[in-house]
């Protein structure tokens, strides 16, 4: 009986300590994991495109395979979401917080990660593409890459701060414009091949440019997955979790500043009366 009471007391102390003293919430762990995965996606995308067009450095090479963490996190995300549903309200997370939407964001992130994995596999054939053709697409691809990674980072900031990002519409429109520019470059490719043939007196085979066309098409597909996947699921989470709007925060800040000014004035008047 004494042994049983000791076990019960020890278990109760462990539960109280883990909940009150230094709690480890599955919901918070899931929240941080999703943020980390989104940042890893953006890093891998930047590194991949920079390496393909020989603009990479030592740091970018280290981040090239960060996307693999996203591919291997499905089981962790689902188990954390299951545990988080049973947790009480804590921190910024209210009771019945839409944890299932974090799993949806994770699924959309994995879809993008698979696309990045295919992009990286295209790097083995980049030397087959003529240098002139690669330079023609370089600026457009780098711009789309930058816009796409900016959208991912902006969405990560949205989830992290639990506020509607002020710049998300702007960055999304920039990504769409970059996609249109890259598609126009693709349409001009036949004319570029004819011009290169006349200038260099050398016939460029279609097989030589297929690897680059594949790479460009994958970049456009990735932008589509970001917009239709990660962006959509983050917006769903923001609506269900009632993320704060920047406008509301600014009004709250103005109200707080005004109240501080009034308090200071009241103190000054009271001091003068004394």
C-alpha cells in the first residue's frame, strides 16, 4: 500500500511539474516544427536555383538539402496534432485550436518539398544546356525563386506572429508577375534557338535545352503549389484561429499610447495641484 501511494504521489508530482513548472506542449512543438519546415523550404529553394545558375556560395550549399526535414516530418506532425487536441488552452492557443490545419500546412509543404527535390535532381544536367540559353533564363528564374521564397517566409511570419501579414498580397502578386515573365521567356525560346544558330553557325539540338525547360517548368509548378497549397492552408488557419489583423493591432497600439498620454497628463496636473 505504501509503495502504491509512493507511485501515485510521484506520478502526480511529474504531471504537476510538466504542466505548471516547465510544460512541454505538443501544440507548441507542432507550431515550431511547421515554422521550421517552412523556413527550410525557402532556404533550399534559394540554394537550388542559385546553384543551378552558378550564383551559390558555401552557405547556400549547406542549406541545399534542408527540404529533407520536411519530407520526414509527416508522422511527427500527425502525432503532435493528436496530442495537442487533448491539451488545455495555453499561450496563444485557445481551447479547440484548429490543430488539424497545421497538418494541412505540413502536407502542402511536403508537396512543395517533393518539387524542390526534383529541381535539385535537374542540377546534374545543367552543364548540358548551352551557356547563352542558360543566361537568357537566369534573371527570370532567380526572380521567381526570390519571390516564391519571400511568399513562404511571409506565410511563416503569419503563422509565427498569429497575425495577418501586411505584405502577403504584395509578395503573392510579385510571384504571379514573375511566373508570367518566365512563361514569356519560354515562349521566346524557339526564336532564341534560331538566333543562336545564325550567330554561332552551330545547330542547337532540342535535347540540349530540354533539361532547362524542365527546370523552368518545375519552378512554375512550385509557385503554383505555394499559391494553391501553403498560401491557401495558412489563410484557412488564420480564419479559423482568428488571427489578428495588422489594422486592429495598430488601433490597439494607438489606444494604449493615448491612454499613456492621458495618464501622464493626469499625473502632471495632480503634481501641480500639490
